[in-house]
C-alpha cells in the first residue's frame, strides 16, 4: 500500500471533502508499515474498501416552526462499516453538518468502536438543522420529522444511532417516540442515550467525559505522573465537557477554563459543583454562550470574548467541543504556558499541525478515537442491557467502563510503543483498530 497513491485517488473522487480526507490520511500514515507486512490485506484490497462507506442515506426534513413557517433541512445517515457488528454512531445536529464531516466521523467511529472490545461497526448521521435559538417545541417537531425519514434504515441489529453535538437526551427522547409510533414496537435497543425510565443506561450521559479522564489517568500513570492537583483547561460545555469536568474534579484536578464559540471563561480557583451543574442549563438553553457562566458566577469566572480555552495557563488540555478546534498556533501557546499533556476528547479535535507539534515537543498526546471511546462503549453496554431486558447499577456500569478504557490504553501501548521506548498513541490506536476490522473483513470474503 502506498498512502500517497490511495490519497490521490480519494481526492480525485471526493474533491473538497477536507475533513474526511484528513481523517483517512492520518490513519493510513499510521498503518502503512504494518499493512505492508500483510500481503493478504493487499490482495483483498482491504484499505480501498475500508475507506469508502457501505452506503449513504440523504433525505429532506421538512418541519414547521413556531411562526407557522415551513422549514427544510437535509438529513443524513452514513453506514460506514459493519465488519465487527451492527452500525453504531451518533447523530449530530449542527449548521455546519455536511457529508464530508459525517464521513470523517463515521470512518473514525469504525476504529473507535473496534477499540472498545465490543461488537460494533461504524456509522454517523445528522442534519444541518441548527438547534441554537430554537424552542423546545421546534426541536420536538424537527426530531419527529427527522425520524420519519430515518426509522426504516435503523434497528437494534442493523444500525443503532446515539447522540452527538446538538443531540442529547431530550432529542433522543423525541426521536424514539416517533420511531416507536412508526415501527409499532417498543424496541428499546434501537437508540442509545435514552432516558433512565425507558431503557437508558445509568452513567451514559457522563460516559464520554468519564471515560476520557480514565484514559488520561492511565496515560499519566504510564508516564510516571498523577492527575491530582493538576490544572485542566477544556473546551465546550455540553454533555462531554460536563462529564469531563465532573470526573476531573472528582479525581482531584482543578478545571481552570471552559470555552465556547463566544470566548473563554477563566476560573482561577477551579470549577465548583454548582458551576458544573450549571453547564447543563447552559447547554439546554440553546444560547451556546459560555459568557452565561460568568454572568451566573460573577467574581468566580472571568469571561474574555474571542479567546479559546488554550489561552489559559494549564497542565492538561482537553478539547471537548468540535473537530479541528485546536490549531498549531494554539498548541504552541499551550506549550509556552506550561501545558505538557493534551488528550483529544472531541473527534479529531486537533489539527494535524497541532498533533505534530505536540509529538515533537515533549507534550503527551492521545487521539480522540481512543480517549473518547467511553461514550460509545457505554452505548454498547446500554445495548447489552436492552437485549437482556435488565438494568445494571452505576457501579456495574462504571466498573465495565473502567475495564474498557484500560483495555483501550493497553492496545495503544501494545501497538504504539516505539524502539526508543516512547509511546505514539496515535499510531497505537489506529493500528489496533485497523487490525481488528481488517481481519474481520478478510475472513468474511469480498463483499
């Protein structure tokens, strides 16, 4: 396999799909050496098949706003790879959603799900619907219209969507209600991230953030460090950032910054439990303004417009918001301010230049497909509970999440340890996920 040749072909077939091409290039660069040690992969054209999704559904979503005006959005579901299990991946509602974004996310999801130790394939979906400023009734009507088009493409052993940016428990509830009405069956296994009273798993809302901190703990321990008393800057204030802030504080770290599209809130004395609870109110308001934190807690949180969390001095940076949110310049600013660790909690949260800078300047770095896999892993645990018609305790779920994140870290170390003893977590995660999916594809024949 020659990465340059495959990428040239992909760029010719999919011009302008920058996020997707970026994600594929990062993986292919990591796996090229190990791939070329397996001529059976080359003969079966595993990579050429793996980088293209199995299928893409595109559909119109028409709904009526509170003024009675008809609105039209586009909806998508990209079923990327089902070699090791049914399609699994979130739904994203954001004005920037386009096929390229969802293809990158579905591609990443395939490897992330392979790392979890659970039998799940990769998928992603969503819409260019913008939840910001929408009323609760408008969000309900949109979710119902979206599911009217999606419902017959999904199922508990076919494709199991979850939430993502712009899609939390409220949106999952509205979509599940419409699915149940259309399918005429109470199948709890068809969506994950459900409410606790109707098939949801304890700890699912917190799982991505919790799992990220468990992985970070293992990474730091391997490097001879401890998270206790370390300062943390994180981006975003949705479910992922909320879970990360909650667990970071619980583990003894001090969260000193959170950010949003409007700027950054610096919290010199560290985030409090009351502030963490308020993050959920900020997300539910659909205002998408981190300034609300400073307004709610004057004197404790200082808002600066137009700045990122990476402008605040910290030990550990946790991008929790959106892809490519941390640039090479941000990485240099973090390093200059004393940051020595960055773990991606968002999908592909760091731009390639930032990753290369971290790796060549002594900053510990781990990629999102490993760090944030706790969310989809707990979705997998929710699927297991649904299939068995049981509900586990918080301790049972948390113990399983701990085990999965430790297993992911071990796989990264196994495949990412370099001759000089350092660990390339990007390479380790990519090779571990690739080998599992590639082997399954090979054994199932040319399909």
